[in-house]
């Protein structure tokens, strides 16, 4: 099946169809900031900047906005954007249940700056923190997403980006004697992970890029990389269920089944960058 690229319409259809099942099957904490499946949260990785008063945050591709809800609970003023109205509706209910205010808006990441301007959502001095956890792989123009984020980031502000790792696009093969190895045909041009909506028609895809490509996009946008991480999962087999719930902010039964692979190849890479114009 040939895939020709994400569009706003296809992405919205895919995530709207998937939203209910995704939120039901995936446990995403609002008590810690998450970076990906079975990975340690920010309580361990400590990438978030100190939250002052006032403190303006923008989330790109928020889903139900659990990370924005977490930040709002710390006193931040949060705007959370996504292409899926159904994901946003779940987020609004969750924020109300947590007794916090998050400004959820349906804005495509591929027209981020235009959407923010259209809806009058740019604060006078721009954002202190812009964050995005595994949304960039679904963008049709990821370099523009990064450039738009930099354009609305306060001088000295932080951009915290989690995106897919190209190594995880490889195929696990039996290499004999009960061992598996990872076969990656092309690190520099990884194949997209093509996804089919539950109705079997709408197509979407997750695309990854080499770490150096992301770094160059950040540099070109005027952002200085402070930290780069390829985090390993938490030691799930050695933890009680109570410990997992306390220390692992993003998990599901499906991800637990993939734990052996996650311990051998990173699924995401994390960039913490700051706006240099200060």
C-alpha cells in the first residue's frame, strides 16, 4: 500500500477514530511529565525548567494534554494544541476532573504559528516553554514545526522535544540460538510507520529522521541544544505494580509486551533546547 504523506484531514480522521481506544488502553499520568512508553518521567530526568509566575506553556500535538495538565497543576498557564477534536474533548474532561485550567485548541502543528495568530493565542512576550512529546513524527513538514515553535518562544525560553528514534524503525529478526537482532535497512532514510485507521481506510504515518537532521533543524531555527537523551525504560520486571504506577507515567499492556525490545534500542530521542536570542 503506497503512502503519500500526512494531511490535516487524514491525521484528524485517524486520531479521532483512535482517541477513545487510545485513552482507554494507555495509562498516562498527570502527576509527572512523560516522555514515552515505559520511560522515566521528568521527576527522574529533570529536563523541565523551573516554573515561575507567570509562566506561559504551549504543547504541540497534545493528545489529551496530560503533560499540560501536569504543568497547570504546578501553576503554569497552558495552551494545548492538537489536530483531533476527540482527543481534545477527553483532555477537557480530564482537566476539569483535576480542577485545573488548560486552554485546549484544535490547531494543526503544520500551521502552528498561523493557527495561534488566528485565534489570538500568542502572549505578549511569547512562551516560556514549548513542549511536544512524539507528535513531530506525524508532521508533514517537521522543519516548519520547529521553526514555528522557535518563532513564538521567548528569548531564553525552553523547547523540549521528544521525537521518534530512527533505530526503532528497524525490524527485529531471529539471528539464531534464540537471539534477536535489529535490522535497519537505512538509518539516514528510515521507512515511515504507515498506520491504518480503525475503519480500514484513512492512512497516517509516523516518520523519523536521523538525530543530526533534527539537530540541524533546531540550529537553523536559532535554538541551542542543551541536552540530548536516548532514555532507557524503567526496570519494569523488578518493580511492583504500585512502583510502576508511581514511577512510570506512560504505559500500557501492549508496551509492556515490547519491553525486551525497548531495553535494547531507544524508541525516542529527547532534545532540550533554548532560544539563543537573549
